[in-house]
């Protein structure tokens, strides 16, 4: 039976980072999905070493993730999806900061799945608080998982406080190249005029401008995985956040 797994993410940066991660895990690019259709529309396709087809889909915004989730699950009877992982920023802050009131939470996902359940879909939460089983016990059972970017890093002063993919990348860079993060922090603090607050994107793109300018945005995210030291640091952070085992299981 033809099927796929899907990583449904917020935007292009997440898509590029996930592409680099899947390549690091030994996946190869696939131009056609299991139903013979061309992989297009901003989607990326990968074939895992174990044979599974994995689709990476940017939703073009956090607010569109749940509508994409519903649309994909609505056609699962004709195009089977084994595992659908929603990948987004955790969007809370350290050091007493206020979390984003519009962040996507496990409760949001659970509510969306129960709404689908009202239309005849069996929705039961698994033991993991961020994982659910749909159509439980049936041949085409679907696992839905919420994966949220975050980084537990001690060097708070050099990093953006908001828990995002950018913070995760900056945390890995700091673990391997701490002088770079100190240089970025000094530059951000010394900007002339009335600059915007130094948030996750200001930090991350300063690293790209300083050390990866020739790559461009898409290749920069992939390049993080091509540095063995950074790849090891990313793995440690992703394992601590609980993301690594979920994605690793998709490629086996």
C-alpha cells in the first residue's frame, strides 16, 4: 500500500533546516511521491534509507498549520499518511519574558483533532502528551506529533530568549564557536540609530552575514548540518528537546 510521512512546518527556513537534517540522516531527494505525482508547490520529497517517502511542506505561517493538517487528513483514505508531524517554534521566552499568546500548543492541536473527530474520525491521545493516534486499530492508522523548536542553552546573554528555530541554530553555533556569538552580541548592542530589538532573526542572520554570506538563506540552513561539529551540537539540542528520536524514527 502506498503511503507517506509528512513534516508540516511553518515556512521556508524550517523547510531548509529539515531538508539538511534529512540529508544528514541519509535520505535522498525524491522528485515523485508514492502515487507517481511530481513533488511540487514548494514541497520537498525525500526517500529514507529504509524506503519510506517523507514530504516536507511549508504552511507559510503558523496560523495556517492546523488548516493544512485538516486538509491532509481529509484525504488520508485515498492517499495514506502514516505519520504527520507538525513542526513549529515553541514561542515562549526565558528570563521572565511573556510567551506569545498566539503560539501553537498541544491543546490547540488536540482541539483541532477532536473537531475532525466530530466528523467521524476516531481521535485518542497516546501516552505522549504531544502525540495522538487517529483511526486507532485500523490498517491505515495515523500518528500525529507536535514538534516544537527550542534550545536549552546556559549562555542566555548571547542568545535570543524566544524559543524558536533561530535560537536552536544560534545555540548550536555558540556551543562550537562561542567567539562568534560574542561578536554578534557586541555588534547588535553597538548598532547606531534606533535599531529594532535584537530578536531571534537579528541574531541568526548576523551569523549568516558574518560567516556564511556566500551561501544564501536556503543553503545556509543546510550548511549547518554539513559542519560535523555543528551537526553534533544540533543533535544534542534536538535530543534534549525530544525532536531527534521522532525524526530519526521516520528514516528507519
